[in-house]
């Protein structure tokens, strides 16, 4: 209640030239709507996935996949954020000199090119025992693909326990274990199986069991599977003393640096892209859809992709593909705006 309107908007109010129907003017006219779409796919979507990957998914990956304890993971992320935060100002300032577009698109390009090697390095630095186990103890699952659900769960309520395949996949994904899925036709009475080193385990099919026996059978199988992973060298938790903390911080700092590249100039670009009479309405839709949907669903979408494929890095294809889409659309359709006057 104590803030003043921007001088541009206050002048329009005083002159009575504000838009009477900003929604229809922003989205009902193709001349404006096309810039909303270009802003979404040519700038904000890529910014969102780079932002969420560099800060939120990196933390998720450390804790849930690499089994680094929460306190250590948060401290390492916090150090990287402290080191990286000044670069928001640096890249914002630089975008005033050379333009918004080259910095945002360069951040998207670097993300697409380096996410896979960066996260593989993160695995070796944060949990070397897990990296070694992935190389030396292959995990192979065999199941009928028709019994395997795509484990997308944005609200975290589905335990994926309706079939043996789902039980194996969800347990392996939560354990951070990469696996190879061998698809085959189901034979009556032939359950989904997983082989870890010398261990071969058959998963229970809940639909074959009495309702009162299902929870116990599933819990017992998960214990057996977790023990087999431990015997093969997959650690239940990362050894804090074995973490190469300087290298982890360096990798996390690099991921945050990409965030600062795409985020530092984005607000100025959106303000300059739209005329003042519909600016707030027009820029809100691409910004909030881009960050709320493309970015917000990244952790759950990436985890579902990991569970579906068995590759702990496969979820990175989501931000990589979106970043490439933004790079292409932004390169060919997004105008440079840093020399535009924002009073029109």
C-alpha cells in the first residue's frame, strides 16, 4: 500500500490512456498474442528449466538420487548460491551493454551442452561409491512393458505398487540405481524380475495376493531389493567424508552461473517486449506459465523419466530439450529489446 505506480503507468492513468480491456487486448489480438507465445517459448521456458535445474533439481538429485544427507546437500547448495548471486547483477548489467537475447540464449545453449557431463561429474564427486557400483554391478530388470506405469506423480500420493514392474522401478529409482530394462511378453505366473550381481529377485504381483497380504509382501520385497543393492556396492547413504566438497561446490556454482545468465536479463526483456498499456498483463502469462509449469513440474517429470527408463540421468533430457527449443525459437523469432524505449 506504500508503493507508488511506475511513472509510465501513472502517466497513462492521469491521461486516461490505460487499456480498458487488457486481457482481450493482450491475448485477443494476434499482433500481441504472437509476442506472448514467442516470449514463452523463445525466452521464459528455457529460463525456467535452467533455473529449476540449477537450483531445485540439483538439490533433489543430491538428496534423493545420490543420497547425500539433507544438511550437507543444503549447505553445499547454499555456498554455491552465495558465490553465484552477484552474477545476477553482473549479467543484468551486461545485458544493458550487449543485449538481453545473447546472454539468455547462451545460458540455454551451455545448459543443453553441459548438463549431462556436469551431473555425471556431480555423481562421482558427491557419491563415489555409487558411481563405482554403477560401473561394476549392472542392474537388469525384466518385465512386461504393459504392466509398467509412467511414474509421474506431481502431488506425491501414488506409491506405484499395483504391479511388480512398478514396485521394482520405484524402488530402484528411489535408491538412485541405474538399470537396464529388458521387455518381454508376460507368461502366466511369471513375475517381473530384477538381477543385481548374483542376486535374482522376483517381485510380488499385488493383484495375485489377498488384500491383507499385499503390504507385507511389498515391504518384504523392498527390503530384499535394498539388501541386494547394498551387497552389490550401492550405498544406502553417501559417505560424508568421501564427498569431494570443493568439486561439488564448483559444479553447483557452474549450474547456478547458468541460472544467473538466463534470469538476470529476463525481467528487462519482458518489460521491453510489450507496450506499456498491456505490459503487465501480457508479460505475466508467459512468465508464470513458463516458470510455474515448465519449471515447476521439472522435478516430478524428471523423476518419472528416470523411473521409466532406469537411467538416473535421463530426466535431464527434459530441461535439455526445452532449452534447445528456446534457443531455436529465440534465435530466429525473439527480437533484441535492450535499446527500446519503455515509455511507449
